């Protein structure tokens, strides 16, 4: 009886460890595959901090390899495919990233490690301890790997593995060549940018003012409640703010837009006024063409952007091209293409967060993201005379399949072929027995 309970306890521990490691790897790989370009940006941040900026050209290939491998290892562990090989590669993965996350936790080069993309953010120390727990669970799986029951036999395991690889790769490539299927960023369709820039004052950072005074050659810090303002024996030295309690940061902190105006005398572009409030408070429809880098911008659909720009101005709608390129680059680009766009400058990281396309198009009204498109899916035209509210440009953003529906669709695309493989395997076994 005792031996039976020991076996049951071991099987339960193996099952929990398998679900923990396999589930977290699958989830982590999936949410990063939702936005492989965002993962590439995060890799670039790390390469810059490590002084390896010469390797930034590899960031996107590394992103694709990492998200596909992570999803594959998680699913293969959950399904029990190729137990020894899967456990070894999972171990190598964790043995590489655990010391790396320890360095990240100690040095804090990047505030968000990006291990769960934009879907779920945890601190750098939490990421390190998560990997320690995963290593412990993986060690148990190594010691008791014979207890891992595979879902598929040896003959069907290659087909199941190939199916997982095909699914992960196609899903990541789809999200790379189109806008991400799930948008976890604060600029998603339906988001109010002004609201995302605010935070409850009671939940924000709390600072206190510190006064530094000197007396008899000794400096001492005081607060607003006890500083010696009426004691002439103390001499004021300095004043600074000190963080007392770290609060919640607003989802959007750096959204700021500055317009470029042509100089009346020279005709060259010059930095104008800040139009952030104008963009966020615009009561009518507002089109933002977003191109973080004009030098790297895809030009295949530039004519369609120009057409939309012209149609928007004819209907009285504002249209800006937001970029982070320097003014001389903007001038040279406009001289070459003669688009007539109104240009504005914004932070490159903000623009890359707003839309994962260079260029892309965003439709706003009163600071709310009504719709967004990558350059290959631009609307064909603007409604002439009819209300824009009733057009597909607006309604398309509302009609899109919700996150739950998209997740269900993806689950079926993976589970139905896997179920079919399992049915074929059982059918083959029955035939052999008969």
C-alpha cells in the first residue's frame, strides 16, 4: 500500500512539474510569437546594453528562432514527445537564460525583461526566481522521465512534431507580416490614449522634498516638516526630491508630437510647436501615418498613402506623417518623393509601440484609436459625402473578431489536426491487432 501511494505521489509530482514547465514555455512562446517584431526590439535593447550593437541585424532571426523553439519545447513536453531530447533542449534553454536573467536582475539594464512579451509583465527578479523554480521542476522530470507518458507513439511522433513546428512558424510569420493578431499594447483598437497617460494620484509615485543644510561643517538632511527655516545657524546647501513609495506608472508616458513647418524664407523644414494636445483632443477624424524610420520605410504602398492623404484633406480631416527620422532625412525624403505630407516628430520607441509596421496607418478621434492598418492592408478609399462613422474604416475596427474568438480559432487550428493524428494512430493500432 505504501509503495502504491509513493508511486501515485511521484506521478502527481511529475504531472505538476510537466504542466508547470510545459505550460509556461508554451505560454511564453505563444505570447512572444504574437509579436515577434516586439521581441526583436527587446533583443536589440539587450544587445545595445551589452555593447553588441553590431549584432542587431540578427535580432529578428533570433526572435523567430526563440519564440518558435520556446513554443515547441513547451508543447512537446505537454504531449510527451521525444522525452529525452525535449528535456535536454529545455535544460539547455534554462541553463542559458537563468544566468542571463540573474545579470539582468542585478544590473537592471532593461526594466522589462520581455519574457512574456507585452501580455504579462513581471519584474527582473521575479523572472530570475521563475527560472529557478523551472530548473527545479525540470530536474524532477529528468530524474523521473520514464513517468512521462507520451500522447503519441513513435510512428506518429514525427508528424505531431512537424505539425507543431508548422503551426508555430506560420503563426509567428503571420504576426510579422501583418499587425499582431492580439494587441497587448496601450495603443490597441478602442484604447483612449489620454486615459492611458493618466494614473490615479493615490496610486502614483510618492516623493518627498529633502532639504540639505550645513552647520559647523556638517551637512544634514531635513524634510518639509522639520527643516530649520528660522534657525540662522544652519546654512542652506541644496534641495532635492526623494522617492518614498514607488507607485503605478501610466501605460503611456512618452507620447509627445512636435510638428515640422516649412520655413517661409528658405523653404526648409523647421521644428514647430508641440501638437500633442491638438492630436489627442481633435474632435474630428484624424489620420496618423506612422513611419519610425523613413530610411527603412517600405515604399511599395506609398502611392496609396498619398491617395488617402489627398482624400482626407478634401474631406477636411487632418493627416500627419509621424516619424523619428532627423529633419535633414525628412527633407531629403520629401524632396525625393514629393508627397505633400505634413510631418511631425515623435519618439522612435513610441512610434514602434503604436504600430508594428513601417509605415502603418492609425485612425483617431478625440485620442481614441478607432482603427489601424499595416501598409499592405490600407483601406481602398474614404467615403465621399457619407458619414465616416458608418464606413468600413470605422466599423471594421469594431467588427474584428474578439480576442476570445481568435484564441478559440487558433486552438481549433492546432487541436483538430492533433486529434486527427491521434485518431489515425488508434485506427492503425486497431488494424494491427485485428
